[in-house]
């Protein structure tokens, strides 16, 4: 069901699932197989712990599991590709055998994406929006999988924030389509916390409905982020309520997918918000 804030965006196939945009908000659960996650939930090389967490997320209502092997927190050091592969491939192989929801690989490296898809991933989440390694677009196109394009930049200077972010996302979309990615497989993320100051993040969340002009589903990732910590003066493990507030407002402004650490609580926030905003009700 399309609404005024969520026009008809069609659907996107991801693995054996179909995301029907506008019906409800989809929830992506975060699994960090890193050693230095900003949120304190990095699992390192422990594939069994990742499987246990993924199973719990699925039970709690996650629609996608996002596996990442390199921290993107400010000041983090790049991870060599061999090490990133060593972290993510065993987890993706295990999850692909054991859980029944799609798996996303959170990477900006084309070779990592290629090997992750071969291991069983069904989606690519590129935090550099094709601007770090453009070859990742060809990987997504060849596999026919959805690609999340996130806005990111070096530095935090903008002449005009929202038009600049929109223009950057349009440029990345154009590159994706030129590489052969079907428009139906493109999901956009304004990139809360990436190349933006606190006031920029708040403005983007305040003006999220303007991103609908791009004509693709919008993903938002505010979970436990520093903008919430700054506003509430709280550490990452105490930002649940702030995350919930940002998610509810985002859904009211037309966001289609959220990326979260606390799946059970955020699924509940999404379903209540969907009932109010989109007229969603659970199956009788």
C-alpha cells in the first residue's frame, strides 16, 4: 500500500524473500564480526557466536542480517582485505546454511563483496556508495542482487546539506545503473554519522521525506550512533530510547528499512509505527 510519504516503489527480490515497499518497514539486524565496533558488540572471529546472534535476530523479527568485518567508527583503521575475508566468509557460509532470511555483506570492497555473494550473501551494503571501489557495482549487477548505496564523504563541509547529499546519491545511482544494476535493486541510505556533524545528522532526520524524490526505498541507520549520544549524553549501550525515537519519526517520514542492533525492541517500534503511518496490521 503506497502512502503520500511512501509512493509506489514496487518490490525488490532479495534471496528467496520479496520486499514490497510501502507495506511495512523492514528491519536489518547488525552482526559485527569486528574487534573494534563503536557499539561494543563486535564478535571478532567467533562464527558460532554470530550464528547464535543471527538466530536470535530472526526469532525477534529481523528481515535481513547484515554482516560486516570492518569497523566504520571514526578513527578506525582500515582492515586488509585478507583479514576482512577471514572474518566474514565463515560467518556468511554458516548463516547461509542455518537461517532462512537474506544475508547482506557490509563492505566497500568489490572482491570482498564477490566472495561474500559466492559464500551465500544476497545483498551488498556499500558505505561508500560506489565512490571507494566502483567495481562493486559490477559485482552487484553480475549477481543480480540488491545494492544499498550510502552517502559518505571525506570531511564534513557542505554548501547546502540536503541538496548536496541528494546530488551525491543521484550520482551514485547513475553509476549503478550504468554498471547494469536494475533500478529495482537499488536502496538508498543518507548515511547518518558518515561525513556529517551532529547538526547535519539531525537536519537529515528532520527532512527525510525529501529523499523520496529519488524514487527508491530509503534505509536509515541511526542505531546507537553518536548523534543520539550527544543529544542524550549517553554511552552506546544506553541509547535504546533515542534510537527508538529516531526510528519512529523516520518511519513517519517514509523510511522503508532500518538497520539496528536491538532487533526485538526496534521491530516493535516499527510495527507500531507502521500501524499508524501505513495502516499495517498483523495477519489475522
